[in-house]
C-alpha cells in the first residue's frame, strides 16, 4: 500500500511513469529496488498499475486510483486564507438560486484549474411569482414568467388575432390570479386543463398563453448541465483536443452521469464509461441541498491524475456553502465521507 500510494503521489506530481529507482530514493519506503520491482509487478498483475511499453516505470490505472482515494489518501484541510478566497468568489454576484450555483461553478473552476460542472434542481422548489404578456409584433406575444428563485423564462406565442389592451390586461390578471404561488413542480397538464376549464368563453381563445406557462414549467424542470472553465479542459495536456470538443458538443449527456451520485463525494473515471467522451479523465462531484432536499450536483472534470487531496476539500466546502445559502433554514449537515462509485470487491 505504501508503494502504491508513493507511485500515485509521484504520478500526480509529474505525469510520468514511476520507476523502482525513484521509489527507492523516497523517504519512508525502506526496502530494496528488487523488492519494489516485485511489488510493482504484483500490483500490475492485480490491475492497480499499468506498464507503458515505452517506459520501465509504472502508471496507476483507474482501479489503482480508486483504491488510493478510498483507502490511502488523506484530504488536505483548507486554510483560512483559501476559505476566505472561496467565500469572496462565491458571494461576488447576485443571490438568486441560479446565481449562487453559477458563482460556485465559476469559483471551483478558478481555484482547481479544472472544468467545473453543475446541475440545478432549484426549479423544483420554486413557485411562480409573476406572469406577464408583452406584445412584440402582429399577433405575436411574449409570455414572461418569473419564479421565486429569481429565474426568468419567456416564450413567444402566436395568437390567431391581435389582443386589445383590455384583453391583455384581462389575461394577465387571470394568469396571475390562477398561477402565482403555484409550485413549478405542480404545473402538470392536468392542472393546466383545470385552469383552462375555469376560463370563460370570452377568455378561452387565450388558452395558448396558459399552455405556454406549462411548457416553460416543463422546461425549467428538465435538469441542465452547466460547465465553467472549458478552457481548462483544452489547456490540459492529458487530454486529446478532439475528445474535449466532442464532450463540449454533447455535455448535456452528463446529466444522467451525475444524477445517480451518492451523498458525499462521488468519483467516476472516463475509462469506466465507454460513452464518456474524454478518456483519461475523472469526474469528482457531490450533491448540494436546499432545505434538506437534493437541489443539484456540483463538481469538476479533470485529468485522472488530479490532486484529489486538494480537490475534494474544495468541492466539499463549496457544496456545504451553496447548501447553506440556498436553504431557508440556514443550512444542513452534509456528509464528508468519500464514496467513490464502482466495483470495489477486489479491494
């Protein structure tokens, strides 16, 4: 275990295969080069190390990294200065739910020099606070919907006729009376049909505007993946540029990759998932919460040899901070345990 940890630490530092001579010179190893070579061969046979044909040294596999994360690594505590830096970055901007999560992603990308990823389920906890109808052209209207978490959504609607000022005022009043205060999650087709049924024959021709509210609510409920610091991926020498471009074109596929995350830290490697575009990569993520309920996922995409000891405490702290800022109750306890996903039966 000491030799495996030493190899991974050195590989994280240099990105180069690690040989027995380098290990023998390290303090704390205390065995001969022959013993080290035999141990490295055994670790390779068990699948924890790989042996590039152009080098006498070894590199860790994702199985080796997983064992290291679960059993050998000690996370590095954040300094007071680093916490202050994170807090400044996180609080630099608006305080809507969306802005809080976006700021957290920006802060995480800047601090880790990786790409930060986030999903946001905040819409599930928000209610409709205002609906407005704005004319934009002949028989064209924009329906504007604002929710309690600060999200603003709009949809262009084409009507069969131009609305008079009186009709616009009437439909706006009706929409606000029947929809304001309704949880976005409860805006089902059944609920919309009930609202339409309550409309008078005079108002029935305006029902497309109510349908637009339903469609906007559906759109808000669909989780989206936000990526910050894409340039960090392109600058990383561990990645092929073509792989990064393929990922950026299909980053929405990360949603299901992230949404089955455990509480605590979740680590997944690109090598384990044939559909993930970037090989030799790792995704480290955790959930954040609002009022005790899962509100989204926050994490990073980086090379498999990122410094997990430093990266994981950043993600843990930011997820707790975001949870506190989102929660009306002032925050909840988030587990600090590291739970990496995969088959660990051999370990």
